[in-house]
């Protein structure tokens, strides 16, 4: 376990709900729409304080992991309100303790802007996802618009000291990890994005690339 990373997010847990309150109100409907695609046995990466649980469809079997035990303590009360099976585990996405092809759906929510060596973590998700499974990501990403991307590049050395790298090219990292992008939709400008991906070796025939989130 990365002790420095764990301590950083333990500290962040104290003010996390207050800091993210505005984003939850603004982005919640988009999260609910994306997470409606969850099915089967599910893995949530980056539990935080459990704010995303209320957006999940009922009746699922969900394992939610986080590197921070302090975040998980705060998430426990919200987990009890979920209408399904929801268990919490302390774990680093770069070293998942699950067998290959364990999950039908993997969900991430504003986490891969902060994972050190994100491609390593995404490869772990690829390993644990069934060949016909789906990766659902709601993420902060580097803009494709030059002026905004430049601003993100300039800010990242500062923001990374306490949390996210604002200029992560998460879409490219997903492809590097062996996934095929099925659907990609801008939620806020093009710096908050919803992504649906599946293992590249599996060809999905649901027509999702013609949908919007």
C-alpha cells in the first residue's frame, strides 16, 4: 500500500463532502445516467465518502474500494442505505486482490486524475473485468481545446500536491491499457467526460457508439 497516497486522502476526507457539494448537485444527473448501465457484479474504484452510492441502480452486488481508510469510514453510513449488496474494501487499484474476470462492470468516478501510474491501474481493471464486461468512467480529463489544455498544464504542478492532475489524458490511457472506447461524451465543456469502454478483444454489438449519455 502506498502510505503517502493513503495519508493524503485520509487528510482530504475531513473536508471532502464540503468541497465537492457543488459538483454533486451539478453533475449528479449525468452520473446517474451513466451508472444506469451497471449490471451484474460491479466494482467501484475510488469510493470516497460514498457520495456516488445514491446514483447506482438498486439490486446490484457492488464492491467499493478506496486507498483511504478514513474515506471508507465516512462511506459506511451511506453504504447501509443502498438497496442491494454493497461491501467496502481498502485497496489500491494498482494492486487488486481479485481473480481475473471477476466483474461484469467496473465504475470509476473522478479518480483516475489522481492515481499514480494510471495505466497500471487501468490494466488491473482490464484483468479483473470479464471479456464482455464494461468499464464506466466519469472523469476529469485534459481538454482538447488548446487554451484550456495549456491552463491545465500550468495548474497541474500545484493541484497535484493535494489531489488531482488536471491534465490527465485519461481516454488515451484507457486505450493504452487494452480497452476499446465504445462511447465518449462531454459532460462539462470537455474537461469532465463520461466514457464507456470494453476490453479491446471483445466486439460489442449493442450499438452503444451511437448513444449519448
